[in-house]
C-alpha cells in the first residue's frame, strides 16, 4: 500500500511526517520547487536577507504543531518570551500595556489591573462565556457587542488575528477552541512562539529532511493536473509526466488549497476564499532584537496590527486586509512605518527599505456560512482523503489547523491499514 500525498504544504507535510515511520511507502507531489505552500521563506534581493511571506504566531497550547516539530527535531527552532506576555501599544493615545495571564486555569491575573487591558474590570472578561456558548450562525460581534474597551483592545484584535475576518462577519464558534486550548488554560498554554529564524528553517526544511531520511519520495515541480476515478475510487493521478496508476490498496491525500482541491475532486463543497493578509518587512539600519530573540507587539488604532522584530528585520502583519490590498506597496509601507517607528520607540527614524507582500487568498472565509461548507477528512471516494486548514478540523485556518488536518488524514490511513490487516 502506497500513500500518495498531493501538496507539500504544512497539511501534506504533517500527514507524511505522521506516516513516515509506518509500513506504507509515501510519495509527495508538489507543484512548487520547494515545500511549505503558503508558509514559505525566500531571500529578498531588495532587503538582502531571508524573509517570510507572512508572520505566523504560534502558542504553547498548539499541541499538534509542537508534536510535529518534536517529530522532525525542530522544537528548539521556536523563539518567544519565557512567560505569556502580550505587549500592546495604542498609537492613537500612546498607552502601553501588557496582557499577562497567570499560570493555571483559575484567572488570578484578572485581579491585577497591571496585567489586564486598561479600563476593564475583571467582570468584563466573563464575555468569554458568551463565545463558548455561541451557535453555528453567530458572529463574534453579534455575541460580544462592540463599544467597550475590552472589545476594542482584546476581542477585536484577537478575532482578526485568529480568524483573518472582522468580528462583524467572523464565526463566533471558531473562537471557542482558541480560548479553550490557550487562554482559558492559563499561561502555560498561551505563551507566544515564533519561528526563531524563518518559517522554512523551522517548519519546512526539517520536515523534508526527516521524510527523505525515512525513504519518502518527494517530487518537487510535479504538478497534478487532475484525478481519474473508477468504481468509486481514485484510479489515476494525472501529472505533467503522464498518469500515475493507483493500486487498489493505495490511498490518496489531497492536501492543497480549497480552490485547487475543487478542480481535482468532483462535487467537492469547500468554503470560498476569504480576506487577504498584507505583510511588510523593513530592513532596519541596526539590530534591535538580540541574536535568536524575536519580539512582538500588538498595535491598536493603526494600520499595522502586529509588529515582529528579529535582529534588524521588523515585520508587520495586517489581517483582514481587503481594504488596503489595492493600495500601492510604497504607500502601505509608509503608512505602516509610522506605527513601527512608534513601537520601536524611535518615531524620528527614517523609513528603511521595505518589502510588501500581499496574500490575497490567505485563508478561506471564516464566516458562519463558509464554516458549514468545510468537508470532512474522508471524501465520498473510498481511497481519497482531504487535508488542509479549510477542512472540518473545528479550528480556524491557522498553522495548528493545517497540521491537525494532516494528522487527521494520517490517522484515517492508519485505520484503513488496520482494517486491511485484519481482513
């Protein structure tokens, strides 16, 4: 039995890593010349350094990602503060604060005004219970009405960061696992973690090396044009080099973005593309963060939403960025730089060289209507499985969701193997 995995993004890589120590041979097909999909890094000639296509914040409660990193020997390639601390700057008022949950499930930190959002009371945080009880058709803003300091300075930025969707449209039900798996477990589960050097070095290259060392066949530059079906199963994978026959006991995992999966799998119902994400990278005139250190700051009231600093590279994330994607790159860079300079504490610093990256189909639309379209791991075809952050993981479209979808597909393969062995 061979497992054919179409797509070497994080979902496909996670499925392959989980299966690599089993008995089934693995073959990955990836149209690009390297793995990672939308989680990629490259050397930018304008900045003369390696940058990521986007900034991805992980949390210590993301157990699937951490298991994946342990498996590929890259757990030590994450960086972050030693405690769960989230510094914020309101660029409109100049206010600074640090959200700092306490250890354990009992939120003692809410009793300390220095550790919560300014202008909020401990009782205001009971609004989290409304999200935990939200129904499939509820939006975040429909459950937690806008207008309060906690909404502006916590719920709104958290929703946009986690769901890449404005609270007025974002599915409230997707905030439930965000809270249950991180913030409501206390500081040990919500410590921020960021790739120490870059995404490829942390999440992609070690996985490719791990798989190659275990005999997996990885075909980069191998575009899959289509799938052929017969008797309720995949019979051939159509590639540029010709058809690949699928044996009766083989399994195919489609782990590509939803809009590509819809061209491969007949009758597939998938959520539509959602909002864009815009990232801006600045090469600073000098190092601001220490070697191996990554700092992050949430920005309120500006165009930038999060600012990450590695050495002399400052990177900005703007999620739910549909309103700015049509602006010229130099205008976006200049607008964001005002926020970054404030975060760095050097508002007079001249704007350094910048690179703007627009991901117009960064995630699927994370609205109640779109959530209802997420397909299960098992497709209607007996030997075809689906993986990707757009499948029905119950999680937002994040790295954790992508990895967990790959693990789900791998477990389905193992179940199939077990049934075949029992027969």
